[in-house]
């Protein structure tokens, strides 16, 4: 629903903001009334602007205190975090374990816990029983007792209570905003998880003005109460790319407000081939990538997790098998180059340089057949998969260790390209 500039200003004033953002479309210019001679009147009394709050940088000689990180580069006091992922990727399972890591003070996800924290988790999709099942799966597998969580993890599953909403054609704070402030103060909460973002408000998610309003309310909550706020978010339909900051559905304002944004994507077939993971198991592996971490250095490599099913052993006469619910565990992909000696690599290069016994030369082409070079690498590095061997050859090609050179193929009786080795770039 589009609003007039006056409605936008009033909505931001009602929410407690001193400054107001520009609406999606600027209002038409309104000039001052003109006098009889055509000159504008200048004696119209204008409202006094609000205090800007400027400060002199020369007055501050001490360094500010460091940012108050809570878990790895995921959550930080005073900032808004987010996790973008398609449905059924494991987003909630991962976030649940990260919240448990903070509540227990244990690095359950392999990420550094800076400080044990009190966590408030709001599940806006699941009911209490489903949330308890998710928590039970993580507790059982990671051996977390109820006593470990007593006084540290608080949960709620409110339905139909909005953090922000539309009223009489204008944007307003919803009752959930005040409820959160009260619970955060009473429970001394350090991090609030609101899952998912789309259920948090009743606004048009494709409106930048509306999403900016919701996001600024969340940021204001984080700053006012010195807490971390996390809002997992669904991605739009279509192919997902790891680390894509534009993957989130709806207007870009929701993405832009978050300083610590990550994506969660399933293992690609190319990655599965490199890591030696069977095709039928690849859906169980997910990678966490930074999409917009602009208050910390980029991590460089993806962080991997594996989804596992945990039997809850809660069977009844009607349902003797009970439930099996997912949780996640940290997973580390095999390193392509780890544990390979220079002697092994040079032996493979020697064989590639020598070529095949029939005079043909090896190739990195996908359909090279008997001339494929990757089996030569695997012969000298037997614990590496085909994908890893191809990755080694690809790196050698990029670095100029091997290169393609035209030669006369006596078997095929035609010129073709085959691999040669640049001896000056061999491993040492």
C-alpha cells in the first residue's frame, strides 16, 4: 500500500525516529506563496529543525571500545544479522544450534563463542511442540541437558502478533515490539532470534519504504538495548548462488539494513564430485557463506555443515517409531592438497610429460578418454577422488605448471593438443 509523504513522516515519528527516510517517490515540489510582484514571501515562520547531535572529532582522543561479538562473525551487539536460505535447506536447524552454542557457552557449531549469552528465540512458524522437537534433536545429539539451558534459553511461538504493521493506511509499530522490549529487559537477553522475517510484519515485502521501516525498527531495538538481533529470511525462487547478497525475497531494504548477512546453500554437484560425496547424499551437506559482512574481515572459505536425523525415541502405541528430527553438525571437506608430498606431485608430472606409450599426449578435456590426465594424478595420489585430481590439474593449468601444445598424433593421424610440463614451475 502506497502512502503519502505525510503518512511516512508520521509513521517514523510514531516509531521514535528523529530522522525520517525519503519516501519511495519524492513529493512534488511546493514553492512558497508568491507576493503580488511575483517574489516569494520570506516572512513565513518555519518549524525549528531537531537537534542534529553533531560532535567534534578532535574532542575524542581515546579509542572506542571494541565491537561486542557473541558468536564468530555471526552475531554482534548493536547489529542486525540475517541468514538467507531456501526452504528445507536446514536454516532453522543451523540457527537453533548456533543459539544453543551461545546459551551453553560451547562451540557446538565449530564457531568461537566469545561469551555465554541469554537467548530469546521466537519461532513465528512452528508451534511450541514443534520447537521443542527441534531443540530435543539438537540436545540429544550434542548431549545438552535441560540444566545446561535453564535461565539461558527462552522460547516463544507467538502467532498473529506483529512487530510492525499497517494501520489506517500508515506504518506503525506492532504490539510485539513493546513485548520484546519488556522480555529483553526482564530476562537480560543478549540475542533475539526472530524466525522468519516474513512472519514478523504485515507490510508489503516488495516495498523498500515498508521494509526500511521494519528494518530500522529492528536496528533501533538492537542499539537501544545493546543486544544482537537475528532475522533468518527466505530466498526468492530460482537457482541460489552461495554468498549472493541479493538472494533474499522482497525489497532490498531488508538486506541492506543487516550488517551480518549470510547465505546457506546446498552442496553443488561439482562440489560433491570434488569432495567424493555420492550424488544421493549431497542434499545433506550445506555451506554457510558471507554475503554482506561489512564490520568484519571476510572469512574466505565456506563453513560446511551436515544435516543428520536424530530419533527422539518418543514413540507411543499409535506411533511406535516416534519422530526423527534434523539437527546439524560441523563438517570439513577433504582438502585437495593436504598430505600430498612434492615427490608425489612431481612423479605425476613426470608421467604427464612423458605421454602415453603409443606416443599420444595426455589431456584435461572432459571427453579425453584414454588420454585423460586425471587418472595419472590419482595413480600417484591414490586417496584423492576424480574431482580432486581434476582440481589439481585445473590449478596447475591456471599457474602455468602444465600447458597444452599442438603435436602430430600418429594414432589419429591428425594434429591435436596435448599436455606439456613447464619444468621451471614444478613443485619443490
